[in-house]
C-alpha cells in the first residue's frame, strides 16, 4: 500500500486543482480575518484566533467538497482506479491509499491555514485575552481542530465514493457539508442535542471552539476516529461490490 499511497500523493501534489483549491482554502479565511480585524475594535488576540478557526471551517464547507469530488470521482472517470485494480492491487489497499492521500491533503490545508490565521491574530492583536495557558488554549485547540476538520471533511470523501459523476459529486458534497453544519447549529439550541452532537465531528467543529477540557479533547478525538472508521468501512462496502467499467 505504501507505493500506492506515494503514487496518490505524487499525483495530488502535482495537480493544478491541489494548488488552486489549496490557495483558496488557505488564504481566504485569513483574508477575511484580516479585514475583520482592520475594521473592528477591542477584539483580543485570543478571540481573533477563535474567529480564524471559525472562518476556516466556513470555507472548508464550501471548498473541500470540490476537492473530494475531483480527487475521488475524477479517479474513476479517468480510469486510474480501474488501472490500479487491473494491475493486481487489492481494492482495500487502493481505497486506503486514496483515503489516506485525501486525509493528508486536508491535514496540509488545515495546518497551513490555521497557522496563517493564528499568526495574523496574535501579530495584529497581541497575545491577549487568554483564559488558559497558551499551550492549551491555542496549540492544543488548534491541533484538535485540525483532526476534527479532517473527520468532518471525510464525509465528502464518502459521498464521492457513491457518486460517479464528478459534477454531481461536487454539488452533492457542497449540499451535504452545508446542511450538516446548518442542522448542527440549529440543534445546538436544544440542550438535549448537545449530548448527541459531541459524538459527531460536525458538532465538535463548534464545541472545540468553546471547550478544550480534557474530557472534550478525548470526546473530539474519539468522534473523529469513529468517523474515519465509518467512512472507510462504508466506502469499502461500496467499492468492493463496484463493477468497474
């Protein structure tokens, strides 16, 4: 599987869509934050940092589905998946290489985008407003947020495994990510729903912004791992039975 993963990453890193979408996902949240800080008063560096995380999540909703549609569905349309199967590679190894390359790319986008917005926050507003240590409030929160965003983005990978038309996959992913976020925000108005949402990656994209306790860190990471496992399992069930043409 190692060679398949390396091949997938090489194909991804040398593609135009990786750089074009990456530039948008990385720069737009920080650009929005920069403009917000220019025209706002009294915002602490810590609040600006949290605003940057929220901005990143918003742009992931709009753009990561495009990346998933091209990355997954495009491989079927160009017959790269079929060629890998014909070369004697197991379907599970092919799926895992594709999934891990997708997750690696999302991780790259997330780390670079959050690092950039964090730098802007504390450079413009100073290291102010922290109610906990910098290590927990900023570093630990940012690290957990990257994992949570990866798990949230995995939903679009799963959807793309079920939709073979690239344009259809991109459109469906956009609707899926957007509706999941809207529904989660609406459910947060009900106290009972919070106990459910904390077990989901989309819920944790909001909860981590306000709760970085040890218990919620464990919950966020557990929810992410469960999401990864579910996405791989369901994708494999679909891919294993897929008639490749």
